[in-house]
C-alpha cells in the first residue's frame, strides 16, 4: 500500500484541518526524533495492511516480512497508545474511529500468541504491554517465522 492510499483511507475519518492539528501532537520515538499522531497512525495502518496482504505469499518471496517486522509494527502501536494519553475525548473521536478500524483489521487475521513467542523475541521491551503484543498472524510468512523461533525456545 502506498502512502497515498493510506492517506485516502485516513481522509475517510479525518478532515485536513483535524489531521494537521492531531499531527501536532508528537510522540518521542527515539532520542531527538518525534512523530505526530497522524504519521504514527498511517504507519500502523500501512503495517497492518501489508502484513495482511502478505499472508498468502510464500517464504521464498524475498520481500515478505518476518517476525521482527511484527515487533516493529507493535512498537508503532505502542507509540500511538502513548500519544493517545495526551488527547481529550472530543478531539480524538474521529481519530479513535480510524485507529479502531486499523486495530479491527489487525485482529481479523491474528490470534492469541498462546506460547508468548513474540514477547520472548522482544524481551528488552517494557514489562507492561498493550493487547497487540499478544496477537500473532494465524498463518503466513510472519507466523511461520514465529513458529521457527518458538522451536528454538
């Protein structure tokens, strides 16, 4: 999915002025680097849709994402959660609708990580994690990559 397609998706939820205002709410993602909430939401949506699109691809396709890309997506979702803490309910309703749509899409092709493989792979992460850290794809290249890791634990 291109960024243009992701912005079109977001445009169904947020007007330009609202998106600009929300993107002014920034989250520190690294030392000396911050990203706006809208930028983070677009990143989460792009990750979610790409992982879904790749479910049917074979592992031999060198472009497919693996387990560490799922970790990157979950870290993006962490940043979103952190940024949401600074919003008031009124200004975030449309934003939350968009986020809920992306979250629902993620939930639609994932299942509970019964073995906690994802958390073991990212053992340097924070102790308290959002629900997205407990979800892994039911099938596809990322799932097979996670299954290979779980065999080594």
